[in-house]
C-alpha cells in the first residue's frame, strides 16, 4: 500500500520535536471512516543483541475477530530509546509491515499512546497520519496526564486530562482489573475509540494487540534462532 513520506527517520531529538508539531496539525479527532469489516493490531519488539526492531501486524475480520493474516517485518534500530520519541524508534518497522499489504485494515489498534502524549503525537497518531488510516492507541500505563480512577466494573472509565484538555480515557475492560489508557490516533473520536476497545477486549488487553504481542515474540524468537536477512525498508525512506 502507498504511504506518505512526510519526513526522514534519520533525525535528532530536536528535529523529531519539530516533526511531531508539524504532524500534529494533520490529526483528525473525529470519526472519518465507513463500516468496519477488518481490524488490525500491531506490536513492536526489539532484539538488542542484533540491533533489530521487529513487528507483527495481525489482521482480523470484524466483528467476529477471526484472524485473516499475520505480517512480520524487521529493521535495524536507528533511533535511541528516549521517552516521548518512541515513534521514531518503532514506526519504521510498522510501516515495513504495511508495505506488504495491498489494503489496510479499516481500524488499526496500536500498543502505545496516541493523543495522550506531551506533544499530542504518540505512536498511534504518527502511524495514523503517515498511513492516513483510522488508528487508536491503547497503552498499559499512563505517559502524561491526571485522572480519577474509574469504578471497578467493566466498561467504567474516566477521562485523562492534561493542562485542562481531555487527552484520553482510563478504561476498565474487565471487572476488578487494572484499566488501560485509550487515546485517539487519527480519524477516530475518543468515544468511538472507547467503544471499540471495550468491544474487542476479552481480557484486559484488546485482542488485536494481545495477539500481535504474541506474534511478535514468536517472530523475534525465530530471528534469534536463525539468520533471517534484514529487509531493505530504510533505503525507501531516506535513511
């Protein structure tokens, strides 16, 4: 599938901040999609001893959540681990997965932040804007913001605030378990994001990213046990 080449990945943290501010203006915070027939979940892992990032993109039919396809990819790590800049470390390998797709899923769920980011440009926003597809961020922990803990019952939620702005929701996906942190990525409203995450959660973590997490671990183990060749994604993106 085609994707926008809006910036280089070979950047400094200062340049990365400028890119985040520029891309933030492109985020659509409202529902901008038709019916949902397919859902994607993506997760990224790292193999430090090989200096590789790897990703699994799992495509499901919706609403029955049957797995249609699993796509894996690996890329050299090109950006250091710096909080609030994880997109520059993870997005290249995610895009590498999408290069292997003909048609993107109708909705993509990412294991990370979206709008709930100090500069309102987390992983889910970054991927959504570059691919121009509807995305949702569902993280296991808070990055920024304050909230009141929601009730213990499944479906309860409270808003996550930062500087007086609602940046996400703290959602209880199961009774009496720790909540998840939901925020929009692109072309999805927060209310719709909450509804979809709740609908796709059998356990605490929504199925798309839960299965993607399992698949990326399998893929990483295969790489560790073999000599899979690295892919040449970077040459197409100015690195």
